[in-house]
C-alpha cells in the first residue's frame, strides 16, 4: 500500500482506491478525476500517482511528470470537446498560492468564460 504515496494524503488515498472518485483517465504515472467541488462546468484534477507535495517540492527527476500531466490535460480537453472554445489549467503551489491538498495536482477547467486576473 502507498508504494509512491503518503498514507495521510487525500489524493494518495484516491490513487490507492481507498476513496472513490469519478475517474476519467488513468495510466501508470497519473490519474485524472472530476473535482468534487467544481468551479466550472468541467473541472478535472490531474495528479501524479507519486506523492509530490507541490510544484515547489519537485526534484529534477520529477520534471517529466509535469509534461505528462499537461499532455493528459490537452488530450482530455480534446476528448471533452473544450479545446477549441478554450480552457484553463492551474497549479496552485503552497497555502498562499491557494493549494489546499498538498499533493501536486493540475486543474483543468472549462465550459464558461474565465476572467483575468483570477481570484
């Protein structure tokens, strides 16, 4: 159990199937699921299976993970039919950056106009 994770982490528990999620994608490196508190009509979370606390905590060896997460986001935006209209990707880092679950995750949001600057 938790070969790549943290037993107290909510997202590690989702990866380990201890907490159910509405999973839309998974492979050997990552999993994507619908956010339980969506901020847009489409709001997905894309996470690495490996427990990485945040973008700031990444090691050089973890850098391909970010590319993989964004590749999944592009594929899912296309699959969900939102790539042409537009979508937003967000990685919150640290408490002041809005991160509330301390396991690296990429938000993919679409289905409504977004403004700038964000919240």
